[in-house]
């Protein structure tokens, strides 16, 4: 009867730490994706406002509605450029 740690307890701790690491990794991926969408949404929204402000001088206006907000939010700057190109084509 010593103060040594049994092998079963040591393996249980190691297994618990591995599970904690895997759970943290699984939860970290969606957070990175959400942060990316938030960043794209903020940059896309700012680009829409700037485009409408500067575009007023050149008779270029893209209405801000739920559809344009979604495109700018998901795609960011390329989405705003896509909407400008579609404005000229249609």
C-alpha cells in the first residue's frame, strides 16, 4: 500500500484529457466559421454603404434589403462586386 497512482486511474485521466481536447477542437471550428461570417458581414455592409455614398455621384445605387445584405454578408467584398456587375448587366 503505497502512495503510487494506479495504472487504471492514470489511463482514465489521459483518456479524459484526450476527450476534452477533441471536444474543444470540435467546438472551435464552428466559432471560427461564425467569426468569419461576422467579419464578412461587417465588411460587406460597410462596402454597401460606401458604394451607395460614392455611387451617388456616378448614378450607381444598390438598395439595401435582406437579399443584398445576405449576399454582402456571406460573400463580403466579392459579393458587393458581384452585385455591381449584375446591376450593369440587368
